[in-house]
């Protein structure tokens, strides 16, 4: 998926031409290994093309590493409460896979999707942090990362654990294991139920997609081994049967290549999109947890304001000398309570918009993923049938002679 604001018009238009539409197009390309040993990492070229006036020019190319993408996601998660911040691909903890060509390409593709989801979002695309990410030099980005405080000081693995803890807490709330101050309402409960059920179904589908990829690879390897064995058997025969065996072995090796290619297509265009949506739902659950915290804070402050009002009325009746200070404290507390209410209402408004946008985009992305899956399977089935069909006449001739 690459949802971007695009324009087909040129910068120099006639007076009758419509004005150029705003666009922001981002590409994550050219992964390159940097450094050696445990310090090694992959850098990416991030190319931005835009006509938005707040950017430095029509095209900008910067070099970014995975930790820069993490920085961007953390900043957006902290500043845009209620918006479903796109997920990042997880880091490989297995050393031998970290720098494999396949893993690097999967990571590059996922990072490209991540940053374009942000760039195409009507609120996130206005973020100063996004502009910095897309335009700042490497030294500036490094300083920005090193100066973060609080949650941003934590390593990505620690941050993911925080999200898992939050998800677990929300799960406990949904399952009734905890009884905190909890928002209720049919629409909110319906959304939570949908999100948790969707996660289960997506995870199950992704698990079986992984098995399909594995099965294709194993079958491809088996056909390759079988082809080599049959070709050796044919060489021993040295007659018409030997030629047929040799051709059968060659067809097996060709089909092995087709299966390995289709396994890769399945991985990139089917399993990975499913896995990406599993991560997206986990990000939504983190936003639900933020909403739960905001609701709890709003309720607690509102209750505290009520108690302060009671105390204040008592002081007014007794004309206590503590009244001026108590009134100042009350005004501060009331302002905090009003701000907490506004913050919660903003989260609710954003989430209501986000869940609709998420469902619409999911329909498009899942439709595309399953279309690619069906098309790939049909292509593979036709290739397998054609390959075996071509050797049938020769095998029949040998078996009837």
C-alpha cells in the first residue's frame, strides 16, 4: 500500500489550468549495510517529493536508519493522542537473519508503507516532526534522538514491552479482570470488541499464511532434489526412457524455481500485509489504553473538583483566612479538570474518525492482498499443470512400449 497525495499537473500552468493539487510523496529506497559486528546497521535513502510550501524544496534526499523511524513514531504517538499511529516492522533478534536480503527488503517495504501512511494522513502530514524526519541532515537527527526524555529514552524493545503491558492491561479490563474507572457505552464497547476480535482473526490468518509460505518453500526444495535424482536416474538408462526421465527431472527443477518465486511473492504480498495489520491493531489497542487513561484522569479530576467545592463552601461559611488560597487552588484544579475533559473529548473525536478511516483502508489493503494471493496461486497452478502435461505423452509412450 502506498497511499499518497499526488498531483499530475506541472508547476508552470496556463491561467486557465486548475491550480496544482498539494502532494507529498515519499520513497524509502537503497538499503545499505553500515558498520561491522554488533554496531552494524542498515541505512535507507528517504526521497521526498512535494509542492507543499512548508518544505525546503520540491525534492529532498536524506539518509535514515531504523532508530530514526522509531523516533518519528514515538514523537507522533506522544503528540497525537487518539490517532492510530502506523506501526513499525519489528526488529530481528536473530543475528543470521538481520542482514539477509529478504529480511532487509521486507523491512524496507514496511518502512516505506509506514512513512507514507503518515504522509497521507490529514493531521500527521502537518507534523513538524515529520518535516524534520524528511529534511534534516543525519547529525541533526542524531542529536534529536539523543535529547529525548522520558519514554523516548527507552530502547525500541523497551517501548514495545510498554505497549504489550498496556495491551495486557486493556485486555484485563475487557475481560473484567480489573475494575478501574472505565468508560462505558455501546459504541465504545462495540469498537473494543471489534478491535480485539479483529486481532485474533488477523493473527490466525497470518499464522496460516506463514505456513503456506513455508509449505511452498519446502515443496520447491523437494522438487529440486527430486529433479536432480531423476536426472541422474535418466543418465543411467541412456535410452528413450532415460531421455524422458531427464526431461521429467528438468521440469521438476523448473517447477522448483516457480514454487520458490511464488513463496517469495506470498511472503511479500500476502503474509507481510497480514502481519502489518496485526501490528496496526496492536497500535490501536495502545490508543485505546491512552483513551482509558484520559477518561480515568478526567473522572478523577472532576471528582476532586467536587470535593474542593464542598471544602470551599465550608471555608466561605466560616470566613476562614485560608479562603483566598483555597480559591486559587480551586481555580487551578478546575482549569486542569477542564483541560482533561477537552483532552479526552479530542481523543474520542479522533478515534471515531480513525476507526472509519482504518476500516476503509483495511478493506482496500486486504482486498489487494487476497487478490494477489489468488492470482499467484492461479498462476502457479497453471504453471504446474502445463509442466506436467507437456511430459505426459512421452511418459505414456514409454509405459505402453
